[in-house]
C-alpha cells in the first residue's frame, strides 16, 4: 500500500516557469527544523493509517454498485463492517483533535504541533477542521459513545450526526493538508491510498460478484 504525492514544488515550477519565485515555504510562520522529526514521522504514519481505512470505506460503501454487490452477498455482515469502519475512522480522526496533553501524557495531536510552533497558519486550518468536528456531531459521538458509554446516550439511543460519507472524506483531505504543512508544504499528498493489484477493492468486488452470480 502506498500514498501518492500529487504535486511538488519542482512539478509546479516546471509547469509554470514564470512562478519560479513562488515558494510555499514562505507562507510558513514557523521553523520546521524545530520540530521533532520522529514525531512528524509518527503523525504522517498515523494519517496514512487513517487514510487507508478511509479509502477502503469510500471505495466499498460510497460507490453504489460496489455496496450493492457487497450487500447482496450479505447485508448483515457488510452493514456491520460499514458501521465498524465509520466508527474506526471517526474515532481515529477524533484523537487528532485531542489537546496537546491529557492527564499529564503527551498526545500525538494537531494541537501538539500548533503549541510547539505557535503557528497561526496551522491554527487557522485546524480551526476549520475543528469546526467540522464539533458541528458534525463527531466530537459528541466520540465522547458519549465511541470512547465512553454514556448511560443517557445509550438508553435514549439518540446520537445527532450531521455528516455523510463525502463530508468525512473532505475533512480528511484537510487533515492531510495540515500534515503536509507540518512535514513539507512543498508536497501535496493524496489522501487516497493505492493498494496492490489483486488486493484492492476492485478485485474484492469482482470476486464477490462472481460468487453472487454463481448463486443466482
């Protein structure tokens, strides 16, 4: 599995020679050399893991013909898998929104890097992401049900979520943008993960389709 780099400064300058003086590093208001490289790498790996889950979720359940084939095979099994995938994605995304420190322990969260850099550029993008986190209901879902078992929530069975599959993908795109700013703003990383041929969702769907057709 791999994530593609969709654009670099060199690619941009090659395409637009007149823009040679435009360096994305200039928009940064912090010194990247002051960040711990191991922590930055850990953040990148965490986001890649999250994007792997997201890619599978979107390709399996946000493409109607794919989800229809999976549900035809077993609506009970794949409806549960769809739910579990969404919960995992939202929970992992939620941890990126944690404070820099919780109960005396450091967190691998966006706030940690914003606190270290005191960057208004990073904080501006973070506030945009955080606005979705709160407004979509994911924060409340995480606190009341995903990470804890709030009695009132589970007895009333009321979780007010205001987002769809496209919304969660779009916010992970912004999360990837924030990680790129922290690690290297000259690089634009695709949030979708590329799977080896034969181990991708297309191959899975083809196999499930053949089984479904054989049982028709």
